[in-house]
């Protein structure tokens, strides 16, 4: 049953992305970046609503009060990455427009990538690291100044449930360069939509938003370690079953 529901949801995404992507492509010469973002966000809302209705996946959010208030208050979101789910869910949840930092190869994905290329986001060439980071800082400053929040996945790729990736400092380096606070976010998405999995299973995904971490006068590596410590500790609280192997290992060595 879960497989059949996942097939239906995949079809739902495939069918609905076409009109929304075409709307973005057609509107690009006439609409503002914010209007284009709203169209994209509307499609993500359709996808997530379908995920709930078709696959039985729901979510609950804690810590929304930790998000900065104010129309142009800057923030850099650093999010635990286990699944495609949080990529789709974050724009639906956040009160500000989001700009993803993503690899430029995604621009070639039919409809989805074509539409992303029209949005005011940051696509980079990972093979040119120095130039890529300079582009992130340059565009990040502009986006943050206009009230768009920058979102990054510090682990760089989707990580299996119950594991931690290598936390990279790109997001915290951007924070230090811009003076924007960092918002750590833990997401237990792999409980319902595992890494690289097609089948989505019903259940509840927890999203926990941490308190802002100031960046002014600090070193990027220190902030990265603080982000990692908070996210990984919070993941163990949100999804203790996924980390049961750690408890068994500790008990065996005690």
C-alpha cells in the first residue's frame, strides 16, 4: 500500500509541476522575483498537501518563535538533511522568501530545474570552490538585505537516518561575512521519507527550530561546531529510535 501511495504521489508531483513551472517561465519577463517565488511556493504547498493526503505524512513544528521578526531581518537557515522532504517543506513553513544555494546541474532538470533557474536563488559550480563561495557571499548579501533568507544544508548531501554527516562551514562563513544570525533546524524527515528512497511511509515528521546563533565577532568554524552540536543533540531527542544503536554500543562498552 505504501508503494502504491508513493507512486500516486510521484504522479501528483509530475503532473502538477508542469503548469506551475510554465507559469513561472511565462511570467518571468513581467513579474517580480517575489511573485515568481510565490508561484513556486504554491506548487510546493500542493506537493506537501498531496504528501499528507496520499501518503499520510504530517509534520509538526517546534520553535517557530525563534525565527527573527521584521520584514528585512536577516537569517541563514542551516538545516539537517535526510530527505527531499525538507527541501520542499521549508519554503512552505517559513515567513520569509528563501534562497537555496544549490548545484547548477539542477537547472537542467525538465520543468523543475527550468523554473528554479528563473527564481532569485544561488546556483553554484562546485568544481570552482573559491569562485563559488565568492558568488554565495555576493548574492547572499543582496538577498539578505532585501529580506530573503538564505537556506543551506551544512552536511552537503542527504544523510541516512541515525547518522551525522561532515558539517561544512560554507553557511557559517556566509554568516560571518554578512553579520546575519544562523538558525539551526533539526528535521526527522527520514522517519517517513528516507534518503534516496521512493517509498514514503505514513507518520509525523518533527521540525525543531533552534535559537538564533549570532555571527558577529566569531569564527566560522566555532559557529559550525555549535550548529552541529545543537542539531545532532536535537535529532536524538526527536528521533531516539534512530540512535538506539548508540545506546547499545555505549551499554556494551560500559
